[in-house]
C-alpha cells in the first residue's frame, strides 16, 4: 500500500513543506490541521496522482507539445488548443490505482459526507506569481461517481484558456505546473467570509479586517454579494468599525448536491451577519494563525452549527 501514500495524503500527514506534492491550498490545510486549528477533515490527491492521470493519456506528449507552440498573445490559438485538450482529457479514464486510493481515503473520512473538491496548483501562492483562483472548485459533492468526476474536472482545469494564457505570458513551462486536488468535508455554512490579519488596503499590521455574508463563501469570493465589513484593532481587541451591507442573495448547498442561489428576505438583507462576540472570536483565531506562520495571512472561514471552521489560508 506504500504506493498509495504517494497518490493520497490525509491532512494529518501534510506539512507546509509539502507544497510541491499538494500545492498551496493543500500544504496550508495540512499545516493548520497539525497546529490544531478547526479544519474540516479531508485528504489531498498529490501531484503524483495528477501525473499518473496525464501519463495514462495516450496524447499527453502531444498536449504539451501543442501548448509549447502557443504565442503569449495568440488568444485565438489558446481557445482552440485549450478546448481540444480539455475535451481529450475529460474522456480519459482515471487510472485504477488512483481510483482505489481515492475510494479508500473517501471511506476513511466518511462516505455519507458531502465534500468540497478544490484544485491546488503547485505554482499557487508563490511570491512572484498568482495562480490562485485559476483552477476549478466543486462544492457539495455527494457519492463516489460525482467525487471522481469532480477530481478529473479539477485536473482538467489546469488547461482552461485563462490558465494556459497566464503560463504562456509569464514564461512558466506548462509541464512544470502540477495540480493536487483537495477533498474536504463540506461545511454547510450558515455564514462565511474572508479575514485578513493585516489591513489589505492600508497594510496596517495591527488592524485585522473581515468580510462576512450569509450562506457559502462562494457568493463573496465570486463577487456576487456585497459583504458586511468589520475592522478590529488586534492590540486592544476592539472593533474599530462595522459596515452592514445590503446583502441581496446567498449561495446555499442544494439537497442532492451542488449549490443554488437564493434571494434573502428584506429583514435578512440588512441584518448584521456577525455579532460583536463572533467578530472578536474570529479576530482571535486569525491572530493565532498569523502567530503560527509568523506572517500576515488571509483566511477563508465559515460557521455551521455554532462552530467556526477555517477552510483555507
């Protein structure tokens, strides 16, 4: 079973140093799990699993050769080559050993659970590049068939037009950017948001800021909703200001998998998402994460059943 360890790593076996195996998201989730932060359980398909998938594609050499011929400003060629590559890869079966490893890890964490399935590129969050947000995320995935499908779609999203163009324009060799897939227990968030341990607008290290909205964080991250905004002085643990937005919609998990958008009631639209107690509890958690890493962090969080969870850092 030793080979499977290279294909799959549980969060409890991942450290920050595993970036090359599990990408930026995966490495941080493992690191925070180790440090005892409230991280929903899960596992990563390592870059070795992605490599197995690419190696099993009869056209993989041709795919990389085509990518290498793209001129950085040829958007039309990116579109046609990208579409051809994605169509090819979506028809490639996931290798048996990878499927077995996923099935075992999925059974260990819990087959009754819904999962969030996220791409984690090895080039993400590097000081000189921003690959974050270029690859796909699939939420509220239920059952083995849909899980495997979401994993394959994450791998294939390394070849979206946007990702291909970004690598071409920034001289990143296409072969060198690898993809891990994070499979994490889905938190059915009542509220969620993003927290910056240093004010991103002013760079002020003592001011922590957070955005919050109802439902899943995708509405906020994708810009569909204007979130409430809070600012906290970390030294005095005081709330400096709060801006309550008119939050018109929320994204919620759908019963049979996936998500759907709902309109909020008139009362809920203008209601504060967080109480002062919750703002300060989140600020404390953010300060602890920052202390662990020794640098300012931006953190995705959510609350479900009265418990705060950290989803990404």
